[in-house]
C-alpha cells in the first residue's frame, strides 16, 4: 500500500464514521449541510449541523489525531531503541499521565484540569527517567533508559493503585476506571486544540531528524562515526515522542496496542525508512483508532472502552505479524 492509498483508506473510514451513529448522516445530508455552511445560507437542518460540527466531527478528528500521535511515537521509539517490542509508554509517560489524571479526578478538578494534570504527569515521568539515566554513568544508555522507564512506570502505577483505594467508590472510582480504560466520549472542539498543537510541534523534529534516525538504527558507535550527534538526536526524539504521547493520553485516557502494532504494519507495508515510515504509521494509526472508536460507540447500547477493543484487535494482529514478519527484526 502506498501513502496515497493509505490516505484514501483514511478518508473512507472517516466518511463511514461520520455516517454511523444514533443520528445517521447520509452523504446527501452531509452535502446539504456543508453547502449551507460554506455558502453562508440559512441552516435548514440544525440537528444534523450540530451532530457534524459539534459532536461527531470533532470526535472523528480527535480519534485521528490520537491514533496518529500514538503510532508515530511508537515508530520513533522502536527505531530509536532498535527494539520491535517498544511502545510509547516505554519511558513511563502513560503511567505518569494516568497518575496525573487520577490525581485530578481524586481532587475533583474539572475536565480541563484533569487533562492538564495528565499531561504534566506524563512529562514529569519521562523527566524523572532521564534524570535517573543521566545520573547513571558507564552503562549502556539505552538499557538504562528502558530500565528507568520500567521502574518509574511501576512507581506511578503504585500511585494510581493507592488513589483508587482511597477514592470515593460511588463517584470517583467509576470515573477513574473509565478514564484508565480509554475513551473519546467527552471529546469536543476545545480538546482539538489541546491535542493538535503538541502533536504538530512534536512532529517537526521527527521530520527534520528522519535521516539521522535511520542512521541511529545501525548503533551508537556507527552513527557517531557517520557524524550523527547521538545524544542530541536521542534526546530530541524522546522529547518529541513524549510530548505527543502525553497530549494524546491526556484527552483519550490509556489506549494501548496502537503504538506497538501499527508501526509494525506500516513497516511491513512501506519499509523501514523513517522518511516514509512516519507518515504511513500516522495514517494507519489514525485510521485504526477511528475504526475502533466508531465500533466502540455503535456496537452496543453503551459505549465500550477503547482500551479493551484495541487489545482485542491488537493481540491477534500482533501475533499474526510476529508469525509472518518477525524474522525481519533479527
């Protein structure tokens, strides 16, 4: 599949997501609403306009942005750490965001406050990991980063468990559980800005450093011999991937498997070159999460958690990829 084919597939999934729901939006109805909006004509169907522009439309864009962010971060981390099992939460960003969000819910903060604490928590976790790695000298820097991420992630997970134990079981605990399972049910137009700006800002260094990332897959010594500033490139990519992951988790909760599985699919589809891998991973990640989110809100009478569905879909897909393409990583 080419990048153009992936783009067309994403557009088709977006059209399907816009059409499905309790209030169906047919192509004719969509064309009518868009024609009225673009032409400045009086709105003839305010209910459809509300669904398209205020409810379903922002959620579709949000699912695409979150999916693209998690998948892009996963592709960057897998290349940087030269490990196919790496995902965006390898340095504890998801655990830190979870602790921040749970603390916000525990303190009774509004939705914007919970998103802010989740974002800050994710950044703080990675800063702690990097602080530990900087203090440990004479060891493999990648190994120290990964082990520090495991330790900080476990510590943040303990904090989440403690706050769940102390939370009000009638009000706070259900909200905490729902957030940890992942959902875009409350996503609105205000959240678009929250996630768009960090994702766009984080994509810029990844695009600029795409060739250096390809060289980094050869190893630190080889990359240094070829003129790559290994420490600067690694810090820049980790900061960018952390920023977009924290922004995505802040608005969607914990949504696993996307940053692990989708980069594999993109790599098998278009090759390991990061200049083409990054846009393909972003497109496929956006389409995958949009498809999952559409299923989450339409399959049952109540909305299903995103994290559950991505695990149900991601597990067999990953096992299939492991069976078919795992040798390419050896």
